[in-house]
C-alpha cells in the first residue's frame, strides 16, 4: 500500500491560516505522488481512483530492471495475464486471444503477410501475401535443425502451388508436388516428383501414360485395349498352366501362334473366313476327312462321296454343250445357235445400242434420236425433272413449267403467262433483236429511248407525267414549240442557249425582253429599266432611284467612291465589317453586338463615350493544366478548371491598360497549385499565390497589364461558394 493523502486542516469562517497549514497540505500531496511510495491507484481506499484513460502516445511499463513485466486483467472470473518474458525475449499470453471477423494479424515490417478470419468473402481462415507477391509457409520439426525437418509451401502469383522438402540439405528445398491451375479444372495439372502409394481406388477420366506396369492382382478393364500403334507392334504372350503351352502374337511374323498344348475352340457357327461365315458344322467339315478329288472327264465312277476336280467338271460340261443347240424366236424370224461353234449376237438398231459386260447384256436408248418421227401420249411431259418440263397433259394447250410451277401457256389463240406480272420478256443484259406486231401493243410504261420513225396517228394524251429531278445540279436545255404560234400538231425545238438548273431553280439565257421577276445572278449588259428588287452586280456604274440596299455580302466600295450621305435620315445596316466608321456628331444604335479594335471621340481627351448598355468582355471557359499562356488578344476574363498543377506563361499579346480576372476552379481531385513566370507576372510583396486546395473550390485573382511583359496579379479572393 502506498502513501495516501489525508486532509491536514479544517477551517471555519474567521480562522487564521498560517504557512504551516499550507506546508502540511503540500507535504501530503508530495507524499501521495512520490514515485516509489505514493498511492497506487489499485482500488484500495485512499489509493486514488481508477485510471480510465492514458493520454500519452508512448507508454512505458516496468522499472527499467532486467525483469519480467506482467499486466494482469482482474475480473470476477478467470483472470487473464500478458507477460513480457525478459530472458526469452517474447510475450506470453495466459488465456485465449480472439481476432474478430475480418480483422488481421499482420507480419513483416512491410506488412508482408496478413492472417485473418474472412467471414465476409470466403468464410475461412485467410493467409494473404501483399499485392503481386507470392506466399511461402515453412513447416518445421525440431526447429528445422536437420535435413528433412522442413516442408515449404509456396503459392506463386497466378496460383501455382509447390510443396518442397529440405531432405538433401537443411534450408534448401526440393519440389515434391506442383499443382498448376488453368482456365478449366480439366486443363489444370498436378505433378508429383516422387512415388505415390494409393491405399484405395484411383479414378482417372483422362489418359494415363505409364512407362512400366506391374499388376499383382485382378484387373477389370471396361473399354478397348490397344497395344502398339499402326506399323509398330509388340509381342503379346498368354501362358497356360501346362509347360510350353501358350498363345503368342508374334509381331515380327504378324501371326497368332498356338504353341505346345494350346488349342483353339470356336463355338459352332462362329467361324468366319474373310467376310464369309462358315455355316458348316464340325460334322459336315469332317466329311472331307480322308476324301480325295477324282479326275474323271466323263464322271464314270458316279461316286456319292468322291469330289470331282475342276478340270473334270469343265471337260464334262464342254462335252455336253457341244452336243446342244440354242433356239431363238423373234417377231420376224427364227434361228438356232450351235453352242459349240456359233455365237449369239444381240445388236442395236436406230437410236438403240447394246453392250455386254461379264454376264450382262445392256440395251440403251441413244441420247440423240433421229429415227423417231412422232410421240403421242395423253399425259406426255418432257423435261429435266418434275420441276422443269414441258407439259402436254391439257387438250389444245402446252404449259412450260419452271421451278415446279407453270410459268407460260401456249394455246391456239394466245401465248400468255400463267400468273399476272410474274415473268419478263428478255433481261436487262439479254435482249430480243426485233419485235413485229400486227395488232395493238399495250404496256403500263416504256423505259429507254424510242428511236426510228413512228408513222400513223397517235391518240392525244390527256396528261403527261414528268418525273421530278430537282436534286440534280445540272443545266438542262429548255424545249420550245416550233414557230411563233401554232395549233394542231406542233414540232419541238431546242433553240438558243436557254437552260434550267433543277437544283438551284435558276434559268440562264443570253438576254431577256419584257418584265422580269425573281432573283438574277450574273452581269446585266445593256440598259436596265423598270424596278429592281434586289441585285448582285459587279459592273453597275450608274443607278438612280435606289430606295433601299440590303446587306453588302461581298466585294468592296473602292476608294474615291465618296461619302454615303444619308442626310438627317437614319442609315440601317445589316451585319457590316468596315476598317473605320465616322458618324460625326451622330449616334450608333446597335441591336446586336459590336466588335471594335478601338473607339475614340472627336471631342478630344476627357470626353465621355456613353454606352447605353453593359459591356460584356470575351471570357474563356476551359480546363487547363501544365504551362499555359492566356490568349489576351481574344479574351479578357478566364474561367479555368484545374485538371493539374498550372504555370502561367507569357501571353505575348497583352496590351497596356488591359485588365480582367482569372477564376481558378479546383477539379474533383483538388490540391492543384498555381505558379507563374517570375519575369512576366508580379504579385504584391513578391510572394506567390496559394490557392484553396479542397475539391471544387473557387478562387478569383484580378490582373492589370502595366506594359508589355509586365502583368500585375492582385490578391486572391479565396473559397467562393458555388452559386
């Protein structure tokens, strides 16, 4: 228990307080806060209240002696303890440590590895390396003192996992297992450097490549077994229980060989030689046992069990055939063929040819028939197939069929299409030569030129429709009726040089007589009388009675033209550009905008120029960054959003007396700075201008041009609120 503070004096109104009283109180305070014997704040009476907050950024526990330091957590249940073990140079926790969800234990000065329970994403313990780095975990037995005590697990950036051991040399790892992930599980691989022992089953869906296989137990194979490859075989030997009894596939001889006591047993009816099945039973095949072929040309033995040779059979048949004749009867005669000395000939006729091959005689109808003079049939159809044909099936009618439908019909009175408006007569590239008609030709329209003379009487058309072609920019000749006046049949002429452009809607001619209305472009030669509403003319030398002039769109009024004197009247102009304008003592009234290089009054210096409306200088609104020269020849004010740090450069086109403002707006990032060319821009006090750094902040800096190359920047007005 430490020293406590005890009240030393009690006062009442009117008492005398001496120095001793104060000293006693201070002595108690000093004793209570003495480093080694003062009060302990341990919860005992008069030992000070609990310490609930330590404000220092650095806390030191311990007396400085080389001893263990213990921080105890005193609760109503089991107490926890955090101890610094001096000799072991480590911390000791006497109870469990809980890291809450998604919080991490971070290892390494550079935060190399973090361990956490990732409940949000993977719901698992997560050990993660830093961005772009691989993860390595070393597992040690016996503190890794000996070779083979350590296993090292590596996961590379990209997912390849390797597991290695330092069996050869402590701290040097040899890879035993490699797992490489790919885009699909089927394409991923696992490589084992050493041996694999499997106590259960192995299920391999893909191909297994084995250099050698030693199988000691039963094998169940549920698919095709292939030994070797095309042109590369291997011997296969199946041994029996009897010595020297085996079946050998001899790859060098390409034969299946039965050795020793080995035999071949085939179920009855299951033997096939080549592609022919042997249907004979074993009993039937045994008939050949002990039999011999008989060589008898006359078959005189007449044996029921003897087998005649081919030569004997041929000699016997030849002898029989020589003695026989073949009788043939036709529509126009009868013949007989001596089979021993004569040959039967089957000849073709007109449009018919014959051929023989092996044991077959074929009669064919020639493609070109010249002897057929008529073909009559009630339902005759001629064609390539059922879709393209000439059909004679209807009485007094011929139908031409294409694409499985009748297209054209010929009768005794007409040739017409089967369906209205379906087929053309000729094509755009293949045309008929001439057409001759004795009657009337009726068509919805004619396309293309009609050449040659047309004789006879043409009925008068009630209307002629001409297609509109106003989109084409071309000069077309205007056609005229022949003669000064006429009636009845009138010829058409294309005289003179009068043309019409459908795109511009203008008529061009060498001259006009009579009243002319509408717009005229080009020069007017000769005298022009009457009223001209508007005119564009480069060579009018004298014009009287012009009551109004529109906008002078181009050209110029030459020097020496003289003054345009409108007297006391008001002169109204459209958009006008002049080098100088002198209005004497009059006024300029403008309803639009005026762009002036300079303005002066003839009343002299000090005379006011009064403008009845406000002056709006040009303002540039843009995004800027880097080194920028403001264009003071075009703009007075500059509203710039800063996309990066900005350096004001010499504009080179400033004019003495020019003034305006810069409005600097920080972008969404903020912290953009402003600097300037020190030999062109000058700031009061020689200090630089510091802008507001917060995002979207608005600062205004005024300027005044004293002379070329000398621009004064005023004090910045900072942090305007967005309007």
